[in-house]
């Protein structure tokens, strides 16, 4: 491959990577804003809850073990899914 062609391909790749980095930065900025809004809503609800009841109540979260059954479609070449009926 000639040096000019190699240089052109490398610049094109660098441009694509730069564009993806900009996209990720934009998404991260949006997520940070949403996270701050969510945190403020949680704080408001905790303050409101503290006024109406005591904080002695604890909430227990139970997660289902269904994560093992999920299929990673990006990393599999053949996908087999169980039929529901």
C-alpha cells in the first residue's frame, strides 16, 4: 500500500474515531444532566417522606436471576431462543 493511501485511510479512521468520541461526550453530558435531575427528585421525595413518616422503614430490593438467560447478540454467531409455547 502506498504511503499516501495509508495516510488517507488513517486520517479517515481518526476522523471517525473523533466523531464517535464527540457523540459519546454528548451522551455523557445528557446522562449527567438526567442523573442530577434524578438525584434532586430523590432528595425531594426523601424530604417529603421524612415529613410524613419516619425513616425507620427500609425498602428491600429483590433482583431476579434472569440475567443468566439473556443472550448477548453481539458476541454470538448463532442465536437459539427458546419458544414460549
